C-alpha cells in the first residue's frame, strides 16, 4: 500500500513507482514487431486491392484497408507521444510518414490538437475533443443552439452518433488540408507546411491514381465511400469510449493533474484482442497519466495505478466495450432530453 503523501505530491509519488518498475523504458523489440506487422498489414491490404481488380469484391477490400488505415493511425499516435524511439526527431519523422504519407492525416495538426486534449481532458473551452461541433457534448453547447438544424441534431444526437462516425475520415482529411493555411493552428513538430503539403499531395495522388488504374470510375467512387467510411467509423469507435460520458470539468475549475486525468478517463476491459482492436487506448487512464509510456507497458501499469487510485479513494472507471458505448450514448441522449421535451436546457 502506498504511504500517505501530501496532496500536491501524489502524482510525483506515483511517477516514482512507475519509473522504478521500468514502465517508462523503451520497448524496442515490441515496437519492432508491431511496426513490422502493422506496416505489413497495410502493404498487404493495398496489394489486395490490386489483386481483386475491377470487381465488386473491392467493397470487402475497402473495409480491410479501412482497418489498416486505423492501425497505422494507432502507430502514429504512439510516435506522436514519443513512445517508440529515443529521440523526438525520430518519433516525429515516423509520425509524419505514417500520418501524412500513408493515411493522409496532417501530423502537425493532429499533434497540436491532441496535446491540447491531453492537457485538459473534458474541460470546457479547453479540450478540442468536446468543442462545439456537429454534436453537443455539454449543457452550455446545447443551450447555445438556436437554429432548427442544430437543435434537431442535438435532440437525436445519440441516434446519430454512430452514423456520423462514418464521416470522420473525411473530416480528418479536410481538417488536415485546412491546417496548412497560413495562420492556422498546428504544431511545428509536423515539419514545415510545405513538407506536410507535399506528403499529403503524394498520398492523394497515389490513392486516387492507384484506384483509377485498378477499377472503373463508378467502383472507385463506391470504394472511396466505403473505405473512408470504415476508417472514420473504426477511428471514432476506438476513441469514443475514452472520455465521452465521463466527468466534465468547468472552464474555471482547477483540479490537480492526477485527478484531472483519472476522473475524466475510462478504461475498457478485455484481453489481447481488445488491446489490438483499440490500439492500447483501452488503457486510457494509464495513457493519460503517462502519455509517453510504451503501449506494451500499459497493461502492467494498470495494476499499479488502479491500486494507487484505490488507496487515495480516486474513482477509477473501467467497463466493457459495450458498456463504454452505452455510457457515451446515455450522456448524449441526456443532453438532448430538454430539447425533446420542448424546453431549454438548464445551464
């Protein structure tokens, strides 16, 4: 059992335990295997598209390629958090190649956005992942909706959640391109705008040209719709369980780092398959507390961190995958309830 510590040093004490257990050390062998298998799967999925040729069986190939894109995204996520290589330069170069070149996602834009999320998860006006968009994630956002379309979406947003995830892939591509505009907010870790633009252009050219050489124009359009829909849906389903439906921190609230990361995050129970399916994001609490911890160390860290939170009486949320989606949908549904009842939400 952890020794009693002063409130301000609680995370420092946990950090010392984690470091002493070797959980922040590089896992080179694990990542060598993971990179080889993931990139191999990506290449095989692309080769499968060529092999299938001008056939409607390409719809299955499109789904498989969507899965491959998401798994590449998980690897890019690890690189963005400096989990893989010893140097920041190597991690960022790796992330640029995977993000911009292989899946058409701006690494510089994503790193900037994701770092803001990690600094203030589920904090109003600070976390871009719960910023006001198509869906409303806070009572204030629902109350601010006066237009018919915005209110109609918020009213039934729990039902619209999963269908809208199919558009997330397109949204990521659009946001990536818009981030290249002069003055747009992005991290310099993605390289210069010119470099990112070049890599994104190469990806787009290879993607469209490759498909056009293999199948008819109609099949190309259907393939793109299915592939991008699958990628967006899978990405959204992997990230949705992490924070949706967890505690929302007010814009003016000040909560210490340990509690801020734990009470706003949700873990998903499961074994090796769940780890693979969600790219290690099922250990969201451990990941948020120690973003640079290698993916292969998260399972071991969970036992230590869960016990530490229990000693301090800090709520540690862990549920099944289905339970995590149910919690997220209940949250979205409850926000839309006042609109369905014909009244304004209470702020």
